[in-house]
C-alpha cells in the first residue's frame, strides 16, 4: 500500500473522499484539517439530501440508505421529503424541481391541503398544497461528519486535526508534498476540499479557483412531537425536523465575507434569523408556540455559477480540486466517491462531471466578485 | 469602480430599529439600577432592560434560574408580578425618578454588532422581546449587568421537582414572593449557601440542614453536614434527602420539601459572548468572565458591572460592591461618550479558587453511570463520558466500545460544542443552563486538564427561549420580503449541472422577484 492521497479539508466532501479512498480504493490517506472535523458549515446545515440538479443525484440516492452500515455509526438518515407551498406560486416552483427528478425516473406525489396536513399537521388550512417526494431525505450533519471521521480512522486512515496547510512541494509537474505547520506530508495525489479556503490554497499553487465566501444562518426550536416525514419545508426556508423533534430551518439573506487568512472566523447571526423564524411561523402556524432555543451560522463558498468544481487538473496533474458550491453535505456520499475515482483512476465512471471543470472559469474577468456584488457590504460605509 | 449588487444578499436591506439609545443597561439588579441612575444623573439618555417578571413557562424549564417547580400559581399573573417586583426592588424608584426608560418584563434576546462575519449592520443592535412581539433598538453603549445564574451540579435525584438553585430560591422568595416550599435543605456551605440560609430564615422558612462535600461550614446557625455526599432524594417530588459520608457511613435522611443547590452561582456571560467580547476562565471569579480593563470589556462601548463581571464571597454577601461597579461602569460610559466625569477605580475581586468546589462535588457524585447530567436531553454520565449518541438512536455498541472522551481527546483538544453535538448534552430547552458548567468540568477531569482549557461553548441568540409567534411579530422591510430566497439566488445552481448554463438565465428571469408569493 504505497499510493498516498492527501486530502485537505475535514468537511463533508474531504472526509467522504477519505472514506472511499480507504473503503473502496484501499490506498493510504491523510486528511489535513485546520480545526476540528466537521466543524464548519459541513457540520451545521439543513441536512438535506435531495439534489436532483446534480449529476451525482442518482448516486446520492443510492448511497444514503447504506451510509449507516458503511460507516458503522449513525447518521440519522431519513428517507423522503415533503415540500410545502403556501401559495400556488410557491407550489409551482417546487414542481419545477420535481420535474427534474421525475425525468431521472424518480417519483413524487402531489398533495392537496388535506393530505398535506395529514402528513404535516403543523401546516395551516390555507396552504396551497405540497409534494411528497419518494426520493431524497435528510440526515444529521454533525453526527454524519463524525461518522465519516471515525470510519476513516477505523479503516486505518490518518486524520490530522489542528493542522494548517502552508504550501506545497512540486516536482516534475506534480505535487510531492503538502507543507503544514506540523511538517510536510509526502503524497502521490492531493484533493483540495477546503470549502471557502479553496481560493487561498489555489493561489499557493498559482491557480485561480474562483470561490467567494458567505455566511448563512439557521434557527432551531425546542423539540416537538415527531411528524411522519421530518424533511418538510417550504415558504423560503429549508430544513427539517430532527429525530429529537427540533425544527431546524434556515434561509434568507446571506452575507458575503472576506477570509483574510487560513482561519474561519466564528460566524455570527444577524437580524435575518428573525426573518427565518417568521417564515417557519408562517409555514407551521399550528406550532406557533414552539420556542426558538438556538441559532447558528456557517460559512460556505460559491463558484460564479453556483455549481461544483470536481476536477482533476492537468497542471499539477495529481491535483483534484473540489468545491460543492455551498451544497456539499447531502451530496457528500456521492461526491466523495467521485473524487476517490478522480484521485485513483483519473475519471469518474458513474456521473457526468463534464460541466464541472475548473477551466470553465478561465475567461472570467479578474473583478468577477466585484461585478457580481459578491463582496462584503457595509451600511455604515455606504452611508458615509 | 462601482461594485455590482447581489439582490438576495444582506446588502441594502434594512432591519428597522425602533430607536437608537446612547446607553442601554441590561439587568435591573443592584449594579444595573445603580449604573442607570448614575448615567442618567450624568446627563445620558438611558434605557434599563430587565426580563423579570419572566413568563411562567420559562420558569417551568428553569430559565433563567433553577426554579425547581417551586413557584406558586401567582407567577402566571404577570401584572401582579410586575407590581411585586417593583415593590421588591425599591431602588427602581430612583431610576424612574432620574428619567431612565425602565423596561421590565422585557427580554434582551440578542445583540448584533459588527464583526469579521458581519459588516452590513447599520450599527449595534439589541434584540428585545416581551410575551407578544420582538423588536430591535440601536445602541451606542451597553452596560451589561446581567448578574449570576445557578450552578447546576448533578446528584442522584436532582432532576426531581423541588430541586432548585440559589438564584432561583432568591428570586422565588425575594423578587417574586411566590415560593411554595416550607422546609429546605441547602446544598453548599459557602457564601451562596449562607445567603440562602439567611434569606430563608428572614422569610420564616425552615432550614433542616446544610450539606457540603467539603469540610466547611462555619458561621451557620443551622445543622451543617460537612464531608457528606447526596445518596438520593426521597419521594417523586422532594420529600427529603439522603446523605452519607463518602465511605457510606453516617447515612441519614433530612426531611424537606425543597432542596436548594447553592454550591455556587455563575457569572452570566452570554451577552458578552454574543457581543464578541473576550472571556477567560477565572476560578477565583466564578468561572467564565469577561476580559476587562476596569469595567471596560474588550469591545469598545461595552462595560461589565456586578456579578456578571465576576463573583466572590464578598459580592455574594454585600450588594454595595455591585452598586459601586455599576456606578463605575456608568462613569466610564459617560467619559467615553465625551462627558466630563471623574472615573472610579475599583478594587479587584479577591478570594479562593472556586473551581475545586465543582470538581469536588462531581468527584463525590459522578460515581454511577446513570447519573443524569443533561436533564433536557436525558444524557446520563455514561453517555457523556462514552460520547454515545442519544438513546432514541440505534447504534452499534461494539463500534462505540473503543470510543470515549479520552479517545476523542487523543484526536485533538476536547471542545464542548463538539460534545454537545455528539451526545446532545447542553442542547435542550433550558439552553444548557443546568449542565454547561458541569459538562465542562467533567471533560476537563476526564482529560486531566485545567477546567479553563476546555473552550467555553458558544452562546447563540435567542438568549431566552422565545416562541416562533413572538419572533415573527415584527414588520419586515419590503426589500427583505421581495428578495427572499431559501438559498442564495444563483439561477444556474438550480438547473441541471450536466448541461451547460442556459443562456440569459438570471436571478430576475428565474424567480421574477416582486411577484407576491
């Protein structure tokens, strides 16, 4: 066992990649994580696993029901989802997404108000309707991330927490080592799955990886009686009822932020959280009494078109770049397997990743972030 | 070069504030009232916010103090409780007289300030709420005088109705006049226990005894059982308490209807954390406290006064110390606002390291696997130490046989937020009030490390559990409403990723914003 893959980033994508590298490819793997595994947005998000627009969708759907068994630790994965439209227009937008899944052979049932309320009794009599998806689902992000990490360890993988990448050793058009503040890690291939920090790490290799960082936030209530399908959302908020019974929902205005160094600052909440609570209240008026007990925020990255970068480069030719463009958790079982194949075989044999190459951004203007307004904005500076 | 505009981002969105206040004081205890009165006297416009009377539903989940289900039905009458509280805090009259805008029964549930991940705010914002609605005020300076809360420490039976905390007891007897017990046993023979005994005796409540694991307890006029541990609580609700020496000898029971856990109290630092003020663990000041230079916190414009800045045996016995710190904070705030005032210098708090009291208590009581640690989430000691998933989840016990706090510590320094997410300890409706200190101590004890080396688990808004209906009761600005999206507003993210990005696809063409949904 000599082939050694260094995975930079202990989030959902990186840990899943490491898991598949050990479980299926059976190569040597070292995960380099600047903090604690699953600590950033990978471990705190809506937990959704329902991404019909992704070429990894079929694999996502195939793998999730197997993950508890594959990893050996519980992920709290639950099948199916209910999408709720309070208005006809909300319902139409939901059906647009459903159409994309139906074209791929998945099924969904439209629900009138009565049947919707039978499944989700928190909804009001005035909701336009909903859709019960016979696909998709949701899981507990933090528990899943720890499950990945423990599974990697159980399979003999090495996870280095509190280790920051400081540079790369290159020779003959390949990366031969990852330099860290804890010493250099020699390797045969590198997967960079460092989320919002991709741009900085790419720059260390002379690459432009166009991602912009933003903060998004969620709220969580005290536990409520369990509904039949916990993955019920709509009205501009995404989320789920946890298996414990809490309602955990997010959405609304994100804030673009600067990441000046390798650290991720503690993401705080903003008044937007009150607007999230307002939409959960509108979605579930029958549980208006439920108390919000917590909120949180996370930092995610987006590419200019909002789509992933899953690409093995030609220079250095043993470098794999991975950004899921803010939608990484749910797809992680499949993205990790795809990245495992890119790292060990050079190509993915189960999904069409042709549109997800880094080179699609080669002609992007240098000021793309400014042009898009994907930069920090200050009310105080604007006023001054 | 003009930047583009992302309509779904926080840019150009306004979150209305009802007014902007030069100085907000959080907490109307001795320090907060003194601060508000002094600042008003110096010519500042001051709002003084205090959550009492809190909703009886919050009392039922031990928020903000451990009320232990020992509050009478009178607390459901908020109007009456308001009168009771004004009567119980005569110094409030001075605040009214000084023209302070006094808000009682108002929760300070959030504070939003500029920071590395938050630049868009028009200025510092304080989230307030009552039982019907939530709103924001802007503020220029804030004196946090949030007091102290109860230190939860487990023993067999501490989850039964009738077990309350020192602050909960003080509130029930003093502030609310709504205590239903008649006969108490006090746990803790230190300054917090002494204060409880004194207050009970003044109110004509019988004190059967005082129990402490440590050999301390001079200065009591009631029987003290020093060097004892709790072996159980009698009754489905408290009817008595069984105690014994650590070797099992000397077992006796003490009759009581209420047990007051008064080993210590804890500075209430949640607001400092939300404000991004630095905190440190200082055992001599009662645990996590704000880093201060005098009364000034690490963030300009934020000041700490009273127990939330740190406690000592002296502060627990003498409110004059809190009052002096409140006045000092007001003068500092006034000076920073450009007023010509003489600033006070305060003597630093001194006293013994209080951290060993927690450790000694836990060493004596964390002896059985089933000891309840997190009551909201029903996490017993063995599940905390074993980093086990909650009981409602099926898991492979064999896999977990090789996993516990020590193996987790071997992977990197243990972080309490990580333990919360894995075991759910501290994730419940009481917002971790009853278990966060003892979980921290247990983690430190497992790892043979200093208590303060376990990072403080983060506090998040809302600082009080608020109903969805209350948080929802505000008028949202039109630009927030019109450009609301569940997730960014990047149109190409929502079309098939195996096809090229469609020509002409934009946020506007896809979502047609402005159409009423």
